[in-house]
């Protein structure tokens, strides 16, 4: 008996994923599919047509009440004024040192009512952090991560699938959200394109998520939709330049160091960690998450050391083979923060130094960027 497997959390789509041939692995305490028909095939399905992911391990924290905007504005680097009803913002939840408690998407459902999508491993931490910062505020914070499941349906043909399923979702801007009854349950349909391709995420109670998955598979038949696992999700998000919490960023790395300066709004007023970010904006950073692409063969992995003119300057935080670019890519914190695109580097793979170059991120801009 596999005792370890028995301790893993399982999503409401666990049996469905198994039925479709998902190869299940331990992902930070969750049993999730790493792949179904193969990472390259799944990656290309999303880039060219349609793919569906079980992302039910993601967390949902609801913030409501007269001080909900005030709380989120104080705890985030981005400006929540951008999150008008029906719209969300990608943001960084900051600690006193400007490190990332988490990277989140905060959707405004209506005035004084927000849905915050958080990472799987940090949902409890985020909830406790928001609670601790909400003292003396008139706000209600509810962690409903155990109530909701979530699927992401991504790819350039996905909007065609939604013409009958949820035509109102077609009117959503990027990071838009709409509430909708599905199979008799109150659900949320959002449009973030977190793979770099256009597409939607459906947040729904566990009881109906399997029906939603099956309907997506049926609607996606003309577009050869296939289920996709964590492997394809990682190659897609890295090509698109999106951060992976716990690997690319954490409590000890901040937004400017992660090269996500566009998330910081210093002119919005006070927020937690502002003083540190203000100083870094003025003085610059000593390390920066930098895009690296191999210029010869090899598959880099996280932890690979990076060299410049023979001197070690950092290591890769995320790295893999890019099915779209057909070469190795990665991002790493390098101690020379002002490197220019195209500058030569070397990446050490299994003791051999492979030629590489500094590369602007995102490595690839899919339909979500248009």
C-alpha cells in the first residue's frame, strides 16, 4: 500500500482525471496529473486549439464588507482601484519587507465584494495574513478553498466553445469575471489566459465540476480538446513569463527583484512593504529575475548555475525545454541586474557549460496578449 499517496489531498476531479488517463503525482501535497497524452502534445494543443486543466487545488478567499477595498489596497502592491465590478487585477500580496506573501488575482464581484484567487500552498497563509491585517476593519474574510473546484479551458479556439456554453463570457475583457448559474449552482467564469493563450477559468462547487468538465470535453470535440497536466501548465506559463510561487518568488523575494515592476503602484498611497519598494525604485536592485535561453542543445532545470564571462552570477529558478521555441529556456536571479538582451551567458547542465543568452520575457506571446 502506498501510504504517502493515501495522505495526499485529492480534487473533486481526481477520478475524472484518472478516467482520462492522467498520470498522477504528488504536487505540494495534492495528487494531480502531471500529464495525460504527453507534455509536448498537451502544450501544443493549448497553443494551437484547446486544452483543459484541473486547477482545483487553487484557493478562493472571499473578502466583503465596507472595508474590503481598504484591506486589499493596504495589503497589495498593485492598485485595487483597477478592479472595478466585473474586473480583476493581478497583484502581489506583500509583507513588511516587501516580500511576496503570494501572487494573486483579486476580482471585484461588486462594490465591497471580492474573490481572491490564491495559490494552493498558500491559501491558509494568505487567509491568516489578511485576517491579521484586518483588525479594527469592518470586513468579512472567508477561506472557501475547500468549497470550490476550478477548471481552466485554454487555447485560441476556446472562445468558440463558449458561444453556447456562456456567451456572456465572450464579452469579458482580459481579467474579467462574470457570475453564472451552471447546473443549478452559483459559479464564476473568468478570463485570465494564464497560459499565454485566450481562455476561461470556471470556479464551481465540487458537486458540479465533473459535469462542467464533461461538457467542456463535448463542446471541445470539434477542436480536438485534450486534458492537460501540470507538465504542460509549467511549460506554457514559463513561455508566457508568468511566475510560479515558491519557485520564482516567495516571502524573501520582492516585486522589483522579480522584474514585475509594473505590479507596483507607488502613487496609490500607503501599503505594506511600500518603503522597501520605494527605496529599491530609487536605488535599484542587486539581483533580478532574468530570462535566459540556450543557444545550443540541452534541457535546463531549476537549480542550474548561470555564468557570465566565466564567473558564477546566479542560478535558474524555473527552467525547461520550450516546445514552442524548441530550445531550453529559464529564469533565474542573477547578480548583474542590468544585463542586456542577447548578452552571452553559460548554463551548467550536468557539469557541462552550455552556451546561452539573456532573453526578454515573455519568451512567447500567445493569443491572450492580443
